[in-house]
C-alpha cells in the first residue's frame, strides 16, 4: 500500500496502470512462493490487494486514478524451454479462476522473448538467421491466439507488456542489427493480425537490444557512445504503417499468399462505422526477411565492436517482384516507403526512404523520398523489393 501511494504521489497523471507483481509465474522457481502457487491463489491475492488500493483514502481522493494491468505472465504457453517452473499460469486459466473485472482491468499482460541469453544452453542457440524467419515469428505469436480470445471474452485486451529479441537484455550482433529491425516489423504486424494491439519493447540503458542509448557507457571492455541503433528504424517505419486519418480504427490482416520463412505480407484496412460493410483497404506491407549479409554498415559506435559481422553474402543482392490485386481503382497514384539497409547484419546506414535519425538528438535527418507508382488495370499493384527489406504501399 505504501508503494502504491508513493507511486501515485510521485508520478501523478503519468502513472497509467498498476501491475501487482512482475512475471509472477516465476515465483516458485525464485523461492518466493511454494508449490501451491497457481492461478487460484494468485487471483485471491490480486483481488485482495486491488481491493485495498481501491478502498484507500489516497486512491479515492486522487484526481487521477490508474487502473490495473493483470496477469503479467512471463512463460509462453507452448515453448517448454522458456518455462522456469511447472504451473498453470495463462490467461485462460486465470480468467476461469475469476480474474475478470473489466471496470478496473484495462488489459492482461504477457511477456515474450523468442530467444534467450539467460543461460549457456539457450545462448548457444542464438541466431540472427533464426530471428529473421517469419515462420518462427508466426510460431511464437500464434500460440497466444487462445490467450487473446480468453482476454477478449473477459472484456479486456491481451497485451505484449514486455518483449524484445532475446531475454536477459539481448545479444549484440543480433539484437542491434537491421535484421532485428525487420523482425520487429514482422513481429508487430503478426501480433496485430491476431488481435494484439499493444506491444511494448523492453529497453535498458546498457541492454544490448535497446533501440537507442541516451548516454555513453563502458561495457564489456569497450567505450560505447550514446546513439541510435539499427533496430530503432522499425519503429519509425511502423509509425508510417500505423498512421491513420482522424484516428480511425484499423484492421490488420496477414496475407495468406505472402507467408513463407523469408517473406510476409499484410493488408491494413480502415474500419467503417458499420461493421457489416467491407472495410476499406488503406495500405499494404511486404517484408522480405531473407538473410543478406552486407560488407558495409557493419559497425556502430553505440554497439559492441566485438560483435561486428565478418560474414558477407556472395554475389549480387537478390530482389523479388511482387504483384497483388487490390480494390483500388486503376490509375490511382501510389506512394512506396521503404525500410532499408545494407543487409541483415548491418548496424548502421539504415533509413526509412531517406530519413535517418541523428545519433545525438534522435531528430529526423533528411527528407522522405517516397517512390511513386500507379494502380494498373484490374487493381493490380506491382512492387520490387530487395532481399532483407520492407516496403509500405499506400494511396498517394
């Protein structure tokens, strides 16, 4: 209670939500609970604590009263080697145990990391090639479809409340590369396609997966500068993808015909006022996740030089031609915005159609140079993209 009161007093309106406990499905392995710890006991304790906060004078008298984010589970349902203990914690079981109160629960949070540096066994399996694989992304995300449905039935959204490329702060040479930027793009859009609308990426001042670092620091025997890293550009690209007119709701759907280990596609629709009407196609996104290792852009002073890639793909960089039939009228003008970099292994020289970020201020540098095109007869749209690249297509 003292912590809740102090947090509300110190943070005021900046405090959006309370989380009661973090990764509570690790409490047995940490020795904080005995083997009886499970969803039933957790729900009882959660209701007792939230009730005490709601009934407190400091909460009732506050002009801003934060709601609660429930669950906060770390272990994914279907990946056994990511489990720290045997328990029954998931959204399905928690809601069955009574963790349902849409008046105060704003969402159910889960955490997800597709790879891990937490122990030597999992660290040995770390791979940029494995990260750059759409089928792996789908396997990781799709396991939450039943969880999302359970949250929806409880009238609150499922949220990826903490995530990134590899648990225990990431791995330089994987987490801070352009490949990680492409993974982030594919990952967020895949999550959106199953109904997960909020994805929160974990950052830390000295975390190897942080998209930027605000201060210089010494790390692993090296002096790293403040700066932005290649993976930050996924967020800039996604800002273009998710931008809406008049803040209208969107629906994101994966394209079944663009679904392989190294290629994915998504359609973004504007939802109309009347749900029975077909939504309006607004944008298309294609992500080529094929691994192409470059010979330039391999270093970044804000990342470990010891992990700079020495692998170079032979020959010329491949490209693919994509043709898609749309509902757009023939002759309509198009804009193409690209998330582009030298290669999967690049740590620098990444941009979004010519716009980069200043490493000191984070301010945009350069003009956005969107390519132009037109819709062909029958609503056909053609686009070419290089291996390890993403493109956004929208009406001009």
